[in-house]
C-alpha cells in the first residue's frame, strides 16, 4: 500500500506540473491602451491638411496663375482673316467706269513686351490689281509684313509690359498671404490648445476637490450621529460639498466652451471635430530659453522671413513698376510704322506699303508728373513702413522672450505656493482628526490648495503659449511643412 500510494502521488504531481504551464498560458483579460495624447504638432498638421481658411488662402495661387495668363494674353498671336471690297471710279482712267476691287488678307498679328507690334501673312487680290512690293505666284499674291515700333515712350516700359511684371509678383504675393494665414492660424490654434488643456486640468482639480468634500461630509455625518461633533458641522460639510459641485459644474462648462473653440481648428469632412477629453495631454517639461547668439540670429532671420516684411517688399516692387511707367510717360512719343495699304482702292491702283514716323510732345505733362509724384510718395512711405515693420518684428521677439522669462518665474513661485498650501492643508486635517480645529478651517485650507493648484496650471499654460508666441514672432510657421506629422505614442504617467 505505501508503494501504490507513492506511485499515485507521483502521477498526480506529474499531471499537476504538466497542467501548470497550460493554465498559465491562458490569455489574460485584455486592457485597453490609454489614448494617444493630442499634441500641438498634430493640431498644426491637421490645420495644414484640412483647415478651410488655409485652403482658401491657397486659392491665391490659382488667382496668381490667372493673373499671369491674363497678362500674357496681351502678347498672344492672333490669326486675322480680313476681306474688303470697294466700288470706285479710277481717276487715271475714267473711261473704265465703276470698278470693284479689294483683297482677302490672312495674317498673324502679335505684340512683344518691349512695345513692338508686328504682323505677317498673305494677301489675295480680288479683281484687277497692281502689286508693286513683295509679290509672288506670278504677281497674283502679296507677302504682308508690317510693324509698329515705339522709339521713346513705350519702348520696353509700357502698360502691357508693366502688367506682365505685376503678374509675375502675384505668385510670391500669394505665398506671402498663405504664410501669413498659416502663421496666424498656428498661433491661434496653439493658444486655444493650451487654454483647453488648462481647462481640463482645472476640471480635474475641481472634481477631486468635490470627492474630498463628499468623503468628509460622510465622515462628519457619522461622527455627528455618534455625538462626537455638533450637528452644525454636518451642515457646514454639506454646504461645502454643494459649493464645490457648483464650481465643478462651471469648470465643466468652461471645458466645453474651450473644446468647441478648439474644434474650429480641427476639421474633417468639411466640419469641425471635437477633441476628446481623454486625449488632453500633460504639460511638457520646460524648454530652455535660447541663448543670446541664437536670439540675435532669430531676429535677423525674422526680419527676412516674417510675412509682414515680405509683403512690404512686394508692395514696394509693385510701386516701382508704376514709378518706372510714370517716368516713361514723361518722354515724348516717337513711333515708326511700316504696313501694307489697308484701303482697297489704293491697293488696286498700285499702292503697296506705307511708312510713317510720328512725333508727339506733350506740353504741360500734368498727368505724367502727377503719376510720378504719387508713385514717389508711395515709395517713400514703403521705406518708412518697412523700417517700422522691422522694429516691430524685433519688439515681437523681445515680447515673447519676456513672456517666457516671466512665466518661468511664475511657475516657480506658484509651485512653491502650492507646496506650502499642501503642507498647511495636511496640518489642518491632522488637527481636525484630533478635534483641535473645525470643518470651516479645513475647508479654507483646501480651497487655498485648489486656488494654488489653479495658479500652477495657468502659469504652465501661459508658459506654453509664450513659447508659441516666440515661434510666431520669428516667423517659424510661415514656411509650409509636410501635411502630416507622425505622432509618437506616449502613455500618461
């Protein structure tokens, strides 16, 4: 019997060892991963991808191409087919009586940006005609060549060429407007994002304070039933619960308000998307303030990269085009022209080509002098405006740096204040547990702690907004970025 018992026990032990790993290998209950915290880079990528205002600014590129095509339309070749007939009596041979003659012209006309106009084609006579110049096909057809050549006013600088130069600046001007829209959207989105994060954090603080007040109310109510405290303390504790619930409800409303505002930067399928509260991130670690050398480099770069500076530069170039055109209009008009005869009667009688040279000299030049004065005044204004914009850029950078420095100091002071408030709160709770103080003083200490924690949240949010303001002030968001930014998963602590 002992041996059989040992054999049975051994078999049971073996089966137990074999069954052990099988049980351990059973799948455990799956836990859902916490949501990926929303980041400012993701919001900016979302704006680049779907925001209607940025897409609307992008239509400036389409309009710029339209202006270019419109300006080029003044220089595109035109095919002309012209048929003209006249009935006349020849003065050289009245005996022939009434004659009918004319021509059919097929030609191409075009204009050069320098102000030249030229044509080339073929003329087919209708009726008897004498062709003195450039005839071919046994004198039955004529080569048509002609041109208009401005020698002073309108040479190189003319209204059509000026419009073409303006259209060439339309594309960089569109880029500047897109960059300005992008800058403003990114700054507004960053500001609203951190306001939303701060509102969520403040709501968490208020809900935690409500939970503490409810626990104390139950504690005081139990002690009052045992006769350890006065019933009035129960009323005091209950009143504090209701007060904190009211503050928490107001905080919930504030979160919903900031959430709706933030949704205006998050668009999907042509509609704003509410950011889920679960994706509210923690405040990131503080970023070091750039060095003085980096700040100087950023200021120099901002003077060149900020859209406001680029816009002034483009406006000045557009005004220079108007100024050159106005100065050109002060010149006398001296035009040379060579063209075939356009009157059927003269052509049939033997007139082939006509040549002309015309000189026009305005006397007072009031219009042109006024245009020059107006353009020169605008040029002087743009110089002063650019000087002001450059100083404004420097002030914007200094203002952002000041905000970063002061918010860092605020965070340090608020954190220390919170530490002291927590110390007082814990001490007051300990005294309350010994019966050395009342519910009122405990509530006051806890309110002080909540207020101090709110100051820390506001200081941290202002610090992140100051960093965003610095990025805006140096023009870092003016350049287009990839439409999507990879988001690294980072669970909450």
